[in-house]
């Protein structure tokens, strides 16, 4: 055992010495490995960061929320003709769900103004740029607890029923319009209409560089009365009474809406019902596709690097023909020669893998610091990158190693 260890250390030292002797050649040989592993580490870091960010957001909002809207959540595809011809959901649908679905705890309505006619949000001469405006109801904070007012109060049922001109504003809007005073009780303008601020929503921060606090909520009845609105944007969000009955609640709501919208038994739903969890699954499918593209790109780099390693090892066999003959003449076996060249190839690609990991780490850190994209390096990606790079050296080193091992020692000793 001790002899084998000593032999391995000796072969490893010879491999390192060979790499040191041809530094530039070794660097150029491993460049493909570096690029391939770097791509894996950098892309996995970004994808992992995005996945963690989305999963954390869904966990904070609530993974058991059920969302009902006209269209399926679309990612990287166009709406089908059937989706474009669907009837809009209505407020009456929401009221029917509230009355007839026994498994729901709370339902909130959301609707947005016409995107092309977004009203401005102003206080005196100060304007809040690009504020998102939406209409909702008194149940909004029961469903989305993350938006519970940190100051003031929520809407009342009477305010929603009577289309009151009251609003809740996000912390960013509050900071812009009222930097030195409390906004509660003050009047702001949304378009041409005056609204009284009754509360400031809890701070959410940014996600992917987009603020989640630059928003204004008003009663949906008020929005529909005073502003052009997009009926197709109407959305219902439901909280089941029991988190364990999400699927049963979906079935109950789906059956009611199919009946109200007169959907034939042999036809699919002409509306979308999904959960926050299904949105996460859809997102993971999207990032999974990006991951597969990354694997293809990095595989090209690894293939190029592997071919380079094979080429350099074949050159090394040629250069060290006499050395191989001497080693065989003094008792080296064919498997010792194979070990020497395989270890040299694996050390070469392993060093390239380590360099790729370090560069990938650096790129992930730069992305995290310089962009709104989160980046999270996982240890499994480091292990994968290093393992694959060493495996490339092993695979592409087999042919040169076998060629070296089968050289005739007499011919080698005569080689000049």
C-alpha cells in the first residue's frame, strides 16, 4: 500500500513538472475546460439565485393561494386563438364564488386600469413616476397579508360598495410624495380625481430591480367608475379555509365557473385556475430549459478542451518517446505508463476546472453586486464542475495513454 502511494505521488509530481515546463501550452489546452466550467458555475449561480428568490416570495405571500383569471399564465408563448376568444370574468362571478363555494375563507378582487391610459399620481406639484394602480376590495389585506398597512387602515366594505375616493399607497409613493410628513389623511390626485390616503402598505422592497412599493390601491368599484379599465385583467385570489383542501377548493370553484360560463362537459376550461405553487413549477420549467441550454454551451467548451488535451497528450507521447523507452527498460509496466499519462491529463483538466470554478464565482459575484439579479453559488455545482473537468481528462487521455503504453521499448530507445 505504501509503495503504491509513493508511486502515485511520484507520477503526480511528474505530471505537475510537465505542466510547469509547458505553461503556455497547458493554459491554451485547458482554455476550453475553463470556459465550460465557468459557464456552468456562473449560470447555475444565477438560476439558483432566481429560484430561491421566487420560492421565498411565494412562501411569504402564501403558497396555498388560488388565482383565477381569464388567461393562463403565459411564459415564452403566444396566446392561442381559443384564449383570445374567451369571455371576460365578471364581478358577478366573484360574488357567486363567495356565496356558493363553502371551502373558501376569503376572496379578493383585483383589476387594473387600461395600460395605455394609466393616470398620473400627484400631490400638489410632486409626481410619483410609473406608479402601478389597481382596484381591489376590503379583503385584499386578508388574502395578501404582506401588504397589511404599516400606517393607517385598509378599505371598509362600505367604501368599496359606495365607490369611495380613498386609497392605500406603497412606501415608495409615500416617500416621493410625502418625504417629511405622514400621508394619512392627505389628498392626492390620481388622474383628474382627488383621493384621500387612508393607509401606507407594508414595505416589500425590490425584486429583479423592480420596486414592489411603487403602487396605489383603490376600491375596484371606484376604479371602474372613474377610469378606463381592462376587463380582461380582472382576477380573483382565494384563500381556502383549510390549507389541506386546496385541490378540493379548486374543483369546487372550477365546477361553479364552468356551470356559470356554460362550458360543455367535453370542452376544457375557458378560464385559468392555478396556485402560487403551480406558478413556481412553471418558473422552474423555464429556468430548467435555460439550464439545458447552458449545459449544451458548456459541453461544447468541454469537448473543445477535451480534444485539445488529447492533442497535447499525443504530442507529449511523441516528445517523450525516449523517456518511455528508458522507463520500460528499467522495469516500468504498461499500466504504470498508462497511469502516468492519465494522471497528467486529469491534473491538466482538473486545474482548468478549478480555474473555471474561480472565474465562475467571480462572475456570479459581479452579477450579484452590479445587477438586480440574485446569484447563489451551490456546492453541488462546484463538485459537478470539478468532477466533469477531471472526467474529461480521463476520457480524452485514454487514447494517448494506451498509445504510450504499447510503444516498443527497443524502438523508443533508438528514437532521436
